[in-house]
């Protein structure tokens, strides 16, 4: 069956997988819809199996089509690596890298990264999308982004990095403290570090699903069942809710870089300490693509101390 496939067919199937319609795939590839439809019919005739079927106003891949789409990511990544080797010979005069990162990185790590890329490699086009770690890793697996900047909490049972996927490479970047926000008139606010075990009676403000999972795990480790009363992903809102005396919350250090602590709230470290790791994730072997290698080098060169981060060991 391999001899009956060609790169153009593989690109078409991948484009259909990404866009959900033949017309969308045609636009993405720069061909007319009839040309793509005719090519599909010829490929299906050669293979002896249908690759797509109608689904409402669009199409969906059949099981053989899904198999081909999965292989398409590896094949097109290898092709990009080959093209990248050629680009390296002309000094990275051109190229593209697509980056995804979590929300608090959007206002801290990402702007500095984009500036460094523009200064060092003006010929490389960089695109960016904000996404929480599970979604960013999913986009990476699907070939929709090239680099994902993610975070993980120690011992997190829902950590999307822990599924043993050998198709992804993870590069540690920073260790990020997680701090406790509490009203400044709280009896424990005068302590330099607050024991989580002493907060059993408090109402909690929870954040994103991964952060909520960490809150539950951290409290469980010291025998506390946190009573979650409010939920929001907005760090500014969390701090103002705390300042109003409506609860306490765990916040990652990066959140404080763009969400100043308001009057009425204070921030303290915790006992036990509660750190999370920040890393970048790429497709295995993709660092052979010069544009991706340039982005990885740029991210790895950023000093995180100004955000309260320490370099990962």
C-alpha cells in the first residue's frame, strides 16, 4: 500500500483532518476544490478503501483515513526537518514556528520570547496561541503547533506529560513557586510561611482544573479537605476576592507579575512548599528543524529571575 501513496495525497488527508471540509483543505493547500476531490477519488481507487465520508456540511475521515492522517504528522514533520536543514545553510533567512503557552506565560515569558526571536531571527515567522497544558499538548500531537510551553505540578495524577508518549520531548525550563494569598487581617498573615494544615476551616478560591487538582492534592497531603467556595481562572479576580475576605487561594508566582496584590490581601509561602515546573514540549526529532531549534534556544536563554522563577535543574 505504501507504493500507492504520494506526498501530495498525505498532505491532502492531513489538511482535511485539520479543516474538516474539502473546501477548507483546498484553500489551505492552494488548490481548487474540484482538484482536491478528483485527487482523493484517484487515491481511494488505488488504495481500494474510502478515506473520507460525508458528515453534515463537511466530511470526516474513515478509519483508513485516520490512520493516514496520524502518519501524515510524522511524515510532514520529517519533510519540515529536511527543508529546515536547507534553510540552515542560508542562515535561517526564512521559516515558521508555531508556539502555544498557558495564560500566565502570555503576559510574561511569551512577550520576551517573541522579542528575542524578532531580534535574533527576523526571517522566521512566529505565531502564538494561548492554551492550557492539556490542550497545548493535544495541539502539539496533532501537528497544529511546533512548541508548547506548559506547566506541571509534582505528583499530579492528571499531568498530561505523564502518559509515556515517546513521540514528545520535554525540556525543563524553570521551577515556579506557588504561594498562598490570604486576607491581610487573617490570624496567619503575620507568618513568613503558612502551614496548609492550619487552613482546614477556610473557604478556598480555586482556579483552572490543573490548579484545582493541585490544591486538592496539596491539602490532602497534610490531612485537609479544602472547602472550595469560589472558582475563577482570573488572578486579578482571585486576589480581589481574597482582599474582600471571601476566601484564601493558592496562586502561581507568574500570576503576581501582572496581578498586583491589592490592599487587604497578602501573599505568603506555604509549608510544605508548593512549587510547579515549567517546561517546553516539542515533537521528538523536531529540534532538527532550524526554526524550531531557534525557538527552543531562545526560550531556554530567558532569565526567569525577574518573575520569581529559578532555573530548572
